[in-house]
């Protein structure tokens, strides 16, 4: 009788373990990947960037350097949510900081 009870207990634990692990995984918050490069470029174009000189991913967000339609240097930082956190536009065409 004891052996039968022990066998049933072990079997019950073995079958319940995967279910409890799966339940934990469902409760864990999703890891945020941030926006794609294509989306970041689309946002930068909305701020007037017509030429991209450099794009770099930073902590799920993007740092984009380029030029606007008048040839002025334009730097835009976009966070992982797609929010623009910085826009730096040079006053003239020859500003190559």
C-alpha cells in the first residue's frame, strides 16, 4: 500500500511540474525588444531627415545622424518605445561637429 501511494505521489508530482513551470512563464512579463531599425528611420524621416549618415542601436533605442532637405546636420535619438528624446539640428550646412 505504501509503495502504491509513493508511486502515485511521484507520478502526480512529475505531471504537475511542467504545468506549474508553464504557468510561471505565462505570468512573467514579456521582454521588450524596442522598435525596429525601419521604424526608427521612418520616425527620423518624419522629423525631416532625408539622408542617413549613421544609425546605431543603443539600449533598445536608436541614435541616427544625417542631413535634412537643406543639407543641415540632424541628429535624432529615439527610445525603445519610439519616442523621440533628442533632436539636434545644425544651423548651417557646413557644421560637421
